[in-house]
């Protein structure tokens, strides 16, 4: 039903785990991959081609910023996923979601705005520009 996102790591990148019985207070900056099963009270930021995964029992009380993210737990803050965001059925987001590409399963909940990170909107020629050619 839910396809796995290919890992976007370079060879030799490390994976870090925050276990289910762990609460971490403070901001996290990581590269490679981070898998959170516990609770983080602070902001999470992935650098480079970082991959962030939040398990169903995981909770983030702060913002999440990573190029690639899979959310299946609770985020109380904004999410910024520049490359790809996957919201699984257990995802609960209380904040704005900024994404480039999005996969969202039935059951995922968002209490905030969905904002697509797109290129600047095209400017259409005004009436004056149309009259110049006639």
C-alpha cells in the first residue's frame, strides 16, 4: 500500500536513532539519516542530502527541516521538505507544511497550511503588451 522512499544518502553516510524511550531537549543538526522513535523537544535540521524519518510513536515539538522526510508520528511545528515529503497514515502535523513533492496516505492529518515550494509564478503580458503587436 505504501511504497518505501529510496534512500538518498551518499556512501559512508551515517544513520542515527533516537529510541522510543528517549527524550532529547535541544536542537538537532544532522547529515546522513536520522530516525526518531522517541521525543525531541527542539528543532530538527538535516543538511546536504539528509533523510529524516519519524516513526508512529515519535514526537517532535519544534520545526523539521530536511530535504527528504517521512513522517508517521506527531510534529508540533512547521515542516520544510525541499525535495520529497512522505506523510504516512499515522502522521499528525500541527503546523505549516512546506514541500516540493508530496506523498500523503489516507489518515494523515494536518492542522496548518500546505505550501508548495514552486518557482516564481509566470507573469502574463498585460493588455498594453498585447496591443503593441497590432
